[in-house]
C-alpha cells in the first residue's frame, strides 16, 4: 500500500488494484488487436487521441459484442467507421412548451 501524505493511509492506493487494472487493460488491448484489422485499430487509436470518451465507448461496445459471440472474423476500417458514427450521433430533444 502507498500511504497518503499524513501517513494514516487515507487516500491510499492499493498496489494490487493497480496491478489488476493494468492486467484488465492488457487483456482489453489483446482482444481488440485480435478482432480489429490493423487499419481499424489505428483508426481507434487516432480517435482515442482526440476523443477519449468516444474511443472508450467503442472499446466497450466491441468487447460486449465479442463476448456475446457476435463477431465473426475481423472488424475492418469501414465497419469501425460505422461503429464510431453510430456511437457519436447526437441525440436531439425537442421540448415544446404550452
């Protein structure tokens, strides 16, 4: 454990939690490199640099459909564009006052 400044352990970060988070990230990266073509993976990396929230949403979506067994073969760049477009669509709300 890494203790807080006051030495009481308040705000402590568990080293095991950090290791577990790193392991999860490594596993996620491994799965994504398996299910995405090189071009699709590069596109996701570029999106991550400019819009991390969208990239994380795409990660979660891709991992969910992978776990559900809905991915057959690799996802190419055009399919990645479709996923990103679907996730980035703005939802419009019209409020009418009477």
